[in-house]
C-alpha cells in the first residue's frame, strides 16, 4: 500500500513567468497553424449542406465561418487576440476569437463525412485554458492580468487535458478489442500496408519498399517483438494519466509519447504534429531545462495556494 | 476546478490530480467523436483486412488526391462510405448490388470533381478524361497476405474546367 501511495504521490507543479510566456507563445503559434492554416484550408463551401454534422456543428449553425468575407476579417482578429493572450492581457476576452474560430472550423471540417483527429487536442486544450480563465474571473480574480496562481492552473489543466486524451485513447483500444489489443498486434501489418499505400495515393509519391513490404513482413514473422514495440505505445498512452503527478512525470512520459509518435511516423507515415507539439510545449517543457537550474538559486515567491517548499525542492524534482 | 487539484496537499482522495484527469478521460470515451472532444480511437480495433481508396485516370494511373482535391485517401474513403450509407444504408460496398456501388461511386466522384483544385488539375501532364474509383483490399490470414483491387465506378469528365 505504501509503495502504491508513493507511486501516485502528486508533487506541486508551478512554472516561472518566462516558461509561462514561452508556453503561451508556442501554443498561440500552434493554434494559428491548426486553426487557420489547417482547418480553414479544408472547409466546406458555405453554400453546401453538411454531409454529416459533427460535435458543435450539430447544435450550432457554423457555416458562416466558412464565408470568405468572415475568414478575411476573422483571421487578423484571431491573430490580434492571440498576440494579446501571449503578453497575458485579458485572456477571457482575447482568447475568444481563437476559441470560436478553432472550435467552429474544426467542427465544420469534421462534418464533411469523415473525421480527422489532427486538431481536437489543440481545441480541447484551448477550451480548457479559456474555461480556467473564466472560472478565475468568476471568482473575482483580476481578469485583465491573471495572477500567477491562475496562470499555473491554466498550464496544469493543459497538461491534464493532454494526459487525459492519451489515457482515453488507451482505454478505447482496450475496450474496442475486449482487452485483446496486444494479442491482435500482428494484424497491424495490414494497417501498416494500408497507411503507407494511402499516403502514396494521397501524395502521388511512390511507396517505400521497406515500409510497404519489409515492415508488414517483419511484424508477421516476429509477432512477439511487434507486440513489445506497439504494446509499449499502448502503455505510454495509458501512462498519460500520470502526467499530472509532477513535472518529472510530465517530462518523461511526454518524451516517451513523442518517441512513440516519431516511431509511428517512420513506420506508418502517419504524423500527429499537433499532438507532438503540445506534449513538447506543456509536458516536456524544454525551456525549463535551462531556466530551472537558475530558478533553484532564486526561487519564485511562494504563491498563495502553494505549500511551503524546502529550498531547492523544485530543482530536485527535475 | 479547485486549487487543490494541482498544487495543494491532497487531503481527500477526490482532491488528487489523477481524479479530474481520469474523469476527463472517461468523459471523452463516453462522448466519443464530437468536435472538439475525441477519445482518439485510431487503430483501436485492429482488423485483419483493410480497404484503401484510390482514384485513377482513364489509363489507370493513380491521381494525387491531396493535391487535386485537398483531401487524402483515408478521408475520401470515409466520405465514399458515408455516400454509400446514405444511398443504401450500409458502409460496406461488398454488401450492396453492383448498380448501387456505381450510383454511390458516381455521386462521390461528381462531388470530388466539383471540389477539385482547378489550378492543380491544370498542372497535370494530361488532365483526366475519366475518373475511376477503386477500392483496394489487403487481407491477412495467418502469415499470408491477400491483395485485391475492386473497381467501383467510372465518371467521364471533360478535362479542366469542364463539367461531368
């Protein structure tokens, strides 16, 4: 019992002002990429009926967002709002255009008869951030310049959404396969073949013999090794739940998840760029590797909600 | 949200940060794919057969789908299946009559051609005169693989700028 308790013991998570600024900057760039460049480039014609309304598109009329005039006004508005968000000004208001645009265009994009899974993680983290800011404002915390404790909560919930997404993905695999996902791994050879050829039919580029023939053959010939390789991915997804325990958990599980995505990218030509970027920004948090050692010598003042820390404990965590 | 979820010492089990994280995950699984929410179900059900969609010209040369139609093979396959479901009530082309496959396939190709990128079509060495929709199926039986290509429908198009 003691061992179990120590395994799930949560450590305080807080971030320096510089880390928070860099996270907002990088996240704003991801929103611009996924919300404007990705989603907006693939919107249905505003005059065409949606084939299969999905999510928000089921309950709200969203097709006006695909109107070229709205897009022309909307894009600079989103960009200006995100700029204000990056400097930390009134995020309840300044994140609103990005939220409307990201959720609206994403729902439209997924209402054309097929569902893509590239941008949901960005939309969910954005929604979570905005909701935390709204709750903070509702609790009469300064809303034009959110206090550091609230900003920490925003980042914590970003990590939480990312971890929960991966954990959910792991649960779905176990549920859909009646807990037999690992046993069925050899059949992934067919899925590798499909992924590689689908990528070729999409791009017009010839397939690589290694990916289209050697990899499926290797999976079938060495099923236990394949189970170990792909099973590690499933384990990493399930470990996503524990990213909220401490900076160290978030960092190492995050590095593992990025390695998993890179492996999938090499073997199956399926890229989840947004997933990797968000894990890199909020969980791995590369700037902390350089900023934290300095901070250990000059710790931030304790936040109102933060327990007393022993000197150097924050650094020791890393 | 409460302060206790991240940084304060946990006094009660429900204040532990794993609790909201698990709760969000359960919510995502329960709600399913409803943008912006998703449990990310890709490759959750590993099947021993897989279908791929390709569109060729009259010479049976595969057309680069993402460049010409702004959507990849996997997305277009789901759209064709949706069209098939709307017309016949099933997403499985094997379960419907050949004439139903042709009707759904031609409706899909008409939509596809209507949404083409005219500039990129014009850049092809020769714009297609005919679009051919095909489904390629890969199967696995033990250590043996099967590979078949099934023609669904053809649609004559009159080249760049023309209407089918």
